C-alpha cells in the first residue's frame, strides 16, 4: 500500500521557480517525511503563475489522482499581484478547502502578503482573507510563507519575488511547524 500523500497545491513559490526542483521547499519536505515515523509521500502539483481560479479548475483532478491525506494550499499570490478581486480569490480558496475536506483530507492554508504599492486597503483585505478563511473553515493556517525571509533581499532571486535555493530551508521550517500536527 502506498504511503499517504501530502498534496502541495501552489504557485511558483512552491513550484521551485528559478531553482532546481529538488531544491524547493516541497522537495525538502518530501525528504523530511519519507522516513518513519511519518512515512508520507509529497506530491507537488504547484504551477508557476497559477491563480486561485486556475487552481480551483484543476483541483478536483489533483484530489482524484493523489487521494491526499493532507492538502497544503499555497495559492493567492498571483491573484494579489494581478489585483484580482479578493472576493473571487476567497470563493476559490473556500471551494478548494471544502472539496478537500469532503474527501476527508486535512488542510493547511498558506497565506501571503502584498508589497505596499498595492495600497493599504487592498493589501490589508488580501492578507486578512487568509486569516478569515482559516478561522471560518477551521483549517490550519501559516499566515505568510515568506515571513522568514521577507526583509532579506539576499534571499531572493534577481526578480525580487522568488526565493533562492539557499532560502528554501528557511521557508520549510514554519511550513513544517504548521503541517506537523496534521500528520497522523
């Protein structure tokens, strides 16, 4: 029987954009959980550029293929960077969470913050949406994936958006702290 799956469902920040996939935080997570006492397998279905709408459109298929015990949803950054309606992002995230829970999967929602140039109202509403969804849907939350490196320019690739290979282990630690209680 195959090990239970942890489905990572995110965007470029989880897909290892600009680095070798084996250096990404999901790949580091896979190494951490493949041995007992955890014995999970990590399926990284993240796609660079993905929005919550795109993720929602392909989510049912990913659930069907992987039958995950745990789902990590790390989407929303591209919605924010594109200035898409927060209500639409919220609707997509809630739908994915409910689909996962309907299959008895435990869920970790990973939030994001926006740069200040998006305006304080939009940025605050964007960030608060993750907190509100996690509370209302009763799922685990990591409020900000990039928190460990947010102010460290050296931790980012030249584009200023995507973490370097060296920064991936720093991203993994808070993910691991939030995820570990969901592993049974």
